């Protein structure tokens, strides 16, 4: 039996899974991503953890199972500085590192920010590698002077394995430095960032492949010569893996954060810079919005406010007893600042409409509804240019029936749910590798459909308008 191994480089977890020729998951392992600070990652420690993870999974495969290829998926927006010896000068800064937050906010309303967005499809904000590089250039001039290369998580791991700096166009398009339409590094953006072309990885297709040499293969427990595909960004792969690739289909993912994305065959930009547009591959684009605030809002309430003294299941049961709209209690979920649709690193969470009649169930339900109302704002931004008819749901929230019901009712659209507990980004990466190997396409993930309750959807329209009008 042969299998394809997919490695997902996430900001919360590093995850590896193997899928057989029928597209069945035969093994999976994960470990927390090793942070060294707020949104900061040590590149070498991360790489070692990945290698250990792969070797452990390979050793635990069923007898006779051979890995025929490896493929990578990565979180977007990571960046770090590297010297002439390819040693890290800085930790890798992840999307949620807020060092450049104030700079991003000061730039956002400027004419050059509008031009940068039109060129790259990346909103000007502190999460953007482009803005982080501007901050590093000013805040760390002694390190900037030593910089030979700038790269993210996947590019560093790729260089460690194959000795070359390369980046797939899907991941590169989220840096804010690549021209969206031409799919090349943009000279205007490079000049603005103070970079030379030779400091950036060479751009390659998502199907780009290199083979492991004897030394690296041994380190990973693989056979020498095993091909490794560079893959794409986790957001693009999540759409591929979930099946949300046609007109009218949007992928909705809620884990720690939240996102809504659609695949298109042309760039879609928003005149107010509320949404992003990145590359999926050489022919397709992905447009949408990512929110800083998803499951982390419930985790905050459960752990910081309630000190974990009641289970999340109990909180959900209490929330289910409260009517839609939480009896007038509205929650702005901006605990971690916000990306889409407000793009304000200084945004903060708050409640409005609070009265003595509200109890714990109201607070819980209002948090869940606030996350969904924010996703509806993102959906509206996209629907200014294209209709969304159906939502493909993924992420940890799909195990919470109340939250999934809210998604269908608040966005007033059918929701497609996977019946298998498989990571859509990893599944999409395996699909990409199989296509690149010329293998038969895998079957789509088995799904079920949840239709919106029209009566509740009508109620939620009223509360959503109140949410938009609220002065949080």
C-alpha cells in the first residue's frame, strides 16, 4: 500500500497525516507549534518538531505502507529575516504578532495603501508581511543591514530540506509583495519595502516538486528520492479540500480564528479594502476575509471569566435555551483586534444592551452570535461582487450543533458539513499532490446539508442590523 503524507504548518499546531490511494486517512499526528513569544516562532525549533513528527508518523504506519510523496500546507503571513548563512536573525513573525499594528493603522488610510492593495490584493494591516518588514526596517536597523533573505515558515523549511529559497505563488501572494495579476514579485512594492529581488524566494507553482536526498530522507524516515510538493496556503487548500471551488460556494472555517473564502477565476477587490484576494494557483484566485476572533472568544469566556468551572457543553446547552438575539444583548467579538472586515488592530470587544435580566446563557449566546454577525459582514462584502449560495463549513466549530445552526440561520444559507473528521487544508494538499502525480482524483468528502430555519433567519436579520448600527 502507498500513501501521500501531508504536513500542515499551522500557527497553533503542526499536523501531519497520511492518506492511502482511496483517499482514506490512515494515520495522523500533531503537536503544538513552538512559540517563543506573542505570535513569534523559532524557525529551527519548528523545523525539528516537523521532522520528528513526520518520522514518528512514518514509523507508525501500517505494515507495508510506503510514502510515495510529501506535500506541504502552510498558514499565511509569516515572515522573518535571515543572514548570508541562512541563519535566522529574527523569530518568524506570525499573522497574529502585533508589533506592526500601529504602523499598519497609520498607513491604512493613505493613497499608497490603496495602491499597494490594488497591486497585491493584501489589505494594509499589521498582519501583512509587507507591513511587518517596514516595521523591522525601522525598529531593527542593525538586523536589517545583515539581511540576505526574507522568508516565511514554509520557505524556511523548504530551504532546510533542499538548500534553495523558493515560495509557491499561493503563499507568496499573501505577503503583500507579489503582483496579484502578474503573479511575480512587484518592483514597486519591493522598493516601498526597501528590498532587492535577490532577497526574496524564487516563485514557483504549487505543483513544484523536489526529491529528498539520502540525508534528509533518513532524518524523516522516508526513502531517498521521495518527491515533495511545495503545495499552497492553508486557506486555498481548505477550499479545495472542502469542495468549495465553484461559483456561489464559500468555505467557512472557524477554529481559534474565523474565515470566509470563495474561489474565483479573476481578482476580486473591495473598494473599502475590507477583503483580501490571493492566488490559489496559476489560474484561480481566492477572495474573502479572515477574522482574528472565532473560537478564541468562547475560550476566553470559558477560561478567563468563568475559570473553567463549567464545561463548554454546559455553556452551549444554556445558550440554546435563550432566544435568537440573546434578548437584546449584542457582543462585538474583537478580543484580539480585528482583520476583516474592520481591519483595526486597536479594535476591542464589548457588550451593548446589557441589563439585569441577562445571565450566563445570554452572555454565551451573544458571543457565539457576535462571531457569526462578523462573518456575515465579511459575506456581505464579497456579495457586493458575487453571490454566495451555499456555505461549506470546516474547523473545530462544526462539532458544536448550536454554532452550526447559527451559521445557517444568521447567514441564511444552506451549510454543507463533512461527515468525516478530516482537516480540509490537509485533504486539499493531498488532492493537489495526487493531481501533480497524475493519479486518479480522490472522492469528495462525504457531507450532509443543514438548511436555514426561515423564521429564525428573519429574526436574525433584525438583530444583524442592530449589530451593524451599534456603537460598540
